[in-house]
C-alpha cells in the first residue's frame, strides 16, 4: 500500500485509539480507492481487482449515508477534507 494507516487514524480518529468509527473507515476506504484507481490506470485488464474496487466504493457509500444521518456537520467536514462530491 502506498499510504500509512497510522496517519489516517491520527487525522480522523474521534478519540485516542479509535480505529473503527465511520470517519476513520471512510477515510481508509478513500485512500484504498485512490490507490486502486492509480493501479488500474497501469493495469487495464485487472478485472478481478476492479470487482473489489466496486465493493469498496459501495461500502464507502453506505458508510457515508450512515454518517450523514448521524452527524451532518461532521459529514460535511469529512467530504471536504477527503475531496469527495466535487
């Protein structure tokens, strides 16, 4: 992987040791999705990996919907930080 999970944890955790809250999970999925997008530019025929990418995008979409219902202000800040929904 080309990103450091610990940096993502430190930036998006809501409490010390938080590795499973919705913002942390969304940020991790976003980093993995961005990494895989670069991978697919180089490996256009990796269809099996693309299926995993679509699953990650769906999971992130569900988590974003949940987070939007629970904390609208936090949701808006998170999508701005991650550069989603241009």
